[in-house]
């Protein structure tokens, strides 16, 4: 069964350092998302990506965040200068099209746990 | 007002019990509704989509009331393995897109 893969599974970093989280979405999917989940809290939308550009982003997704699709498979989230409050699980998700573009299941990766010290 | 609201629980029920979860959403232009399941420290996984006519999958029944902006999930004959957090997900209109937006989840604990 096709799956979304994420690396690393866990990263520990010092405050102020740059972090890149990587995702390989399902190959024929067109819509890509990053979510984060702070421990004990809800899954929060960060950004969506379609047709090689950001389609929507949340208030959380400020200037320290960026996303790229550097090749046909990888989808990355970069945090330029990490803060303590960036500690969270970051989930990548992808979605194909199922009839209408607004429907369709999200497929999640297993997540990358980021710990900022 | 939060876009997607759920009672966080926990719901603590014995095996075999029937339990119901509710979810409300604030944006009437929302399309597509889902229930996901999340086990501790794992990724969310789709449990079922929710259709206007209501739908059933084995022990699970989902219903949508667009007029009241309300979604429900009913679990019959609860199993120990049903213990998890159940996430209500609504595709909320944002600009030109629809963003899958999560409720905070309802925790279910099924005990022997």
C-alpha cells in the first residue's frame, strides 16, 4: 500500500538552529500539507502546497517557516531559527483527487518529532 | 469561535458499550467531513468519511446534520482496541481552497 514517509523520525536541536524536515508524499498525489501537533494539543494546519506553490498558510506559518518541493518526490519543511515553542510532532500529509478537489482522504506520514532545547 | 469543536472527554466505557461522539463546525461553507482515529503518539488515520445521508461501517455509524452544523460518530459494541482519540475533520473554506481542519479530538478509553 502506498504510504507517506517522513524523515527524520526524531530530531533534537538547539534553539536558533535551522531544521529541515523531509517528506515523500504518495507518488500520484497532488496536494501536500504540513501539520503540527504540540504534545497534548490538537493537530494544527501549517501550510498547503499545490502545483509547486503554497496554496494556503496559517498564522503559525510565519517567516521562519518555508516549504519546498526540490524535486518530483520530496516535500520539505524548513524552520530557519528554531524556538523552544517549535517543539512538536510535525506531520506531512498528501491527498489525491477523488472526484472533486475538495474531497478525498488525507494520508499522513508517521511524523517527525522535533525537540528544541 | 473555534472552527471545529469536540468534547475532549475522556469517555471511559466498558467493553460492549455504545458510545457517541459529537462535533460541531462553525463555517457553513464547509465541505467534506471525516472522522480520523489517532493512537498515542501516532499519526491520524482515516476511520470514515461522513456523508449527508449518514453512513455505517461495521460497528461505526457517522451522521451529518448540515442545518445544525453537527457531525456524530456512534461506536457500538466497544472493543478494547477502540481505545484511542477520535478526531473530527472538516474541510473549511479558506480563500480559494478548502483546508482539512481538525477538532482537538475526543479520547475514548474502553476497559474490561
